[in-house]
C-alpha cells in the first residue's frame, strides 16, 4: 500500500512539473510574438506608403491654433520684410526729392519782388496796335521775382502817374525765373485827347509791391523813342507773361 502511495505522489509531482514547463513555454512564445508585433510598425514606417499615411495622420492631429500661429508669424515676417523694403525705396525717393529741392533753392533762392534793382527794363515802339509802346522787364537776378500789379509810369515831369487799365488784370501774378520777362502795353493817348498831347522824352518806371500801395525798390529811368506823344487819357496794362496779350488792349 505504501509503494502505491509513493508511486502516485511521484506521478503527481511529474504531472505538475510538466504543466509548469508547458505554461513557461507558452509564456515565452507569446512574448516573442509580442516582440515581433512591436517591431512591425517600425518596419512599416520605413515603407513610403505607410510613412505618407502616418504623416497625413500626424498633420491632421496637429493643433490648428499652432498652425495658424505659425502661418501668421510667417506672414507677418514676410509682410514686415516687404514693408521695410518698400519703406527703404520710399525713403530713398524722398531723399532724392529733398536733394533736388535743396539744389533748386540754392541756385535760385526764394522769390522776391521785381524792382529796378533786379530787372532790366526796356521800352520799344510797335507797329501794331498804333500809338502803343511795349514795356519789357527781364529778371537779371539770381532769384525768381514777382511782377506785381501794373507798373507806375511817370512821363517827364508829369504831376500824376499814368492811368492803369483795370480790365487787364491777369489771372495770376506774373512770376519770373532768372532770364524771363514780363510785358506791359502802353496806350499813349485816347480818342478824347484830340490835339492835347505832350511830347515826351523821358519815362520813369516804378514797381509796385504786392499790396499795390506806393512803390518798392529802385525805379527804372528810360529814354522814350523819338517822336513819342502821350495824352492824359492813355493807359498802361498790368504786367503780363505774354507779349501778345499785353498788346491786345
């Protein structure tokens, strides 16, 4: 009886050992399979197709706010760069303009009033219209000058200046760059003067200021063309920039 009991005990122990070994083998096999499965994605990542799918999935999973932020930063940087470049061009253009303006100011200076000090005044007889003279004032200075209003004329020792034709006011004040001229037409007498004319030999030309009150600067002293006669009802026009306009009155 004892022998049988020992045999059964040994058999049971052997059976338990075999079961334990079987479980250990199964556990090792499952572990190897798990390792193989874990290595598979790494191999598939190397595949171009799976890699693209993974990248697409990754892009979808990105934070949209982060993408927007990145885009804004890039756009802002690009815009700032473009703006700075444009600004540099504008700055260069502005500098060029300022240099040009400075050059013009240096060569001519700011405008002044035309007077006998900075102009050469001449007088000439014209064939048309008859009984007219042409007064020309040429800027001989280095700065622009304004020929304001009409010249104030005094024939010989006359007590009053010659009448001014108010209807000849130009649309704008005549501005003369150095070398340019202004013109005034002189109608020596009117129809009502008849035979009451004066023979003239000298003419004094006064320049008026912007206010048209009195005179300014030095006057021009001229000799009249031989045989000049003038009357009390004659006139002188306002300064004009066009000779033909000055002689239409």
